[in-house]
């Protein structure tokens, strides 16, 4: 059994989400029970996720903390989710209700029919879903649409993480712009400072630098931002 980590530890943790104990739909804050590699008993993880479900595989980086009420927890700064690959994870994920049109009964049916290839079938051969008893065109359509939505959320979060955006901020960006998040950031990351509470010019500029926006454009953006802020302040005084 792994030694109990100290509160000052900083590490990367991976594992299977066993249960979503709590999630705030507005800001993405979540409390998870995770079967983590190197730990015999499930651990409690707190962090932020745009969408999270039992059965998903997570990779998290952060610190161990001792909460006065809830005891030892892993506090994640970055939290990346991926579709499950094990039979246990796939069934948990499908049964969780994350994919509209599938519950515990259909989770078992789909797993029996397609095994660990079930997500490949949903994405690439959705007509085959109708091979499963009880799945008609309407339910099949719901399943494929919901899967596409979840995949898009993951891709957006990966893009944001790759550009050094922490998970809590990434969730706020996703909640603000939805499927347009990548486009907005790529075209004008300085919009973040205007549109999203808690993200200032410095953060937006750091993201712009990471995206490869040239120095001249960044200086112009800084001047424009400063003038706009000054005008707003003048209007309110």
C-alpha cells in the first residue's frame, strides 16, 4: 500500500472516477471518488471540470490537503478527462446518464453487443446501434449527438490546458463561449479579460503569448485595453 502522502506533496494522479459526489453546474467545481493508481482505497479529489462522469479516466495534477471536515483530499489544479477503456469504466460511464438515451439497462446491452469498441461504433458506425434491442432511430440519434457533445467538451478543455489555462479558468471560458471557445481564444484572446470575471489582462496576454501572437499586436492590445478601461472608469465617475 502506498504511504500516506503529506499535505505538501505535489504530484500527478491518475485513476478511474468511481462516483461524482458533487458538481456545481455553474462553475464546474466537483468532488469525486477516484480509484487512483497506487492507492488501495478510493481517494477524494476536488477540482473543476466542464463535464465529468463516473467511469471516466482522469489525469490530475495538484496537492494533497487536509480538510478539517472531510479529511485528506487531492486538490487538482489541472484535471483532464478521457473516455474509459476498461469494461468497468465503460459500463459506469454509459450507465451514468452522461450520454442521453442510455441508462443502466442499455449500458449493459451496448457493452454486450460491442464490448470495448462501443465508442468507436457510436462515433463511426452509429447505424449499428440499432442492432441493439430497443434502440430505434430516435434513441440512436440522441446517443450520437450526446457523444459528439462530450467529445467536443474534451477537445476544448485539452486545447485550453495546452495553452497553460488552469482547469477552473478553462471551465469558466467553456461556460462563457461553449463550442466557440477555441475560435474566440485563437482570434482574440483579449476578449477573455473583458468577458470573464477573474481573468485580467495579464492572464489574457500570457495566453496570447502562448498562442504565438506577435509582440506588436500584443502591445496594441494592451494600449487598447488600457484606453477602454480608462474610458469605462471615466463614465462611472
